[in-house]
């Protein structure tokens, strides 16, 4: 999907709106148009991602992903079909995450940096379950948090257990 026509349309609309305010406003709009282009593209991508998430909820067990190819998004539709007499296989363990929870409350976006090897393994696991990597990560995080107590920090090589270590000033 080419975003450039939409970005150009918004730039044209900005120019038309600025014309009504005079020459200074038009010049300012021209100077702001280029720096605003990345913000416009990002906003359009966020809207497309939100739409893909909504479609994925309705398309279950299929999914729709938005992937960035250069400067333009591409949609990847994954449909999961089963033979009419064979029900879809249930997951080995019931997911702890309620997929409808996003409809009940707000969602948050985070920027997660992963080693390439781990990212590839996550993508493979998500593909096996016919999920987007984002959906798979949400389920994995929820399952880890619902599994019990929070993980303890690892022991240091010198034998010092970080859970038993005290820091601070002493007299």
C-alpha cells in the first residue's frame, strides 16, 4: 500500500488551510510540511495497525498483520482453514490471556529490542500457532505473569544472590 498519495493529500490540505490565514501562514505551512511527513506516516501506520488488530479479532483463527516494506505498509493475511469435519486443534494449554481484554480497556505500545536470533524464534513460534508476533508475545507475557511468583534475579558468578544483597550507605 502506497502512503505517499495520502501524505501528499494532507500536505495539500495544510496548504489550503494556510492560504486563508495569509502569506506568513502559507510560508510556515510549507516549512512544516516536510518535518510533519514522518509524523503523518507514523499516524497512518498506527491507524492501519489498529485496524489490522480489529480485523484479526473478527477473523479468528486467522490474522492480519501490517508489515513495513521500505516506507510503505503491506498487509499479510493468514487464514487458517480446517477440514469441515475436523475441529480446530485447541492449544496444549489454555491461554491465560483473554483476547477480548483489549476491547475492555486501553492498550499500550512499547518498543522492544530483541536479539535477531530470539526474534526469529518468536516469529517461528507465532507462525506455528497462526498468530502475529505481537499476539504471541502478549500471550507469552500474560502466561508468564499468571504462572506464579515473579522470577528471582539470577545469582552472580561469585555466589552472591542478588535477592539477598543490600546496598546503601553505612556509618
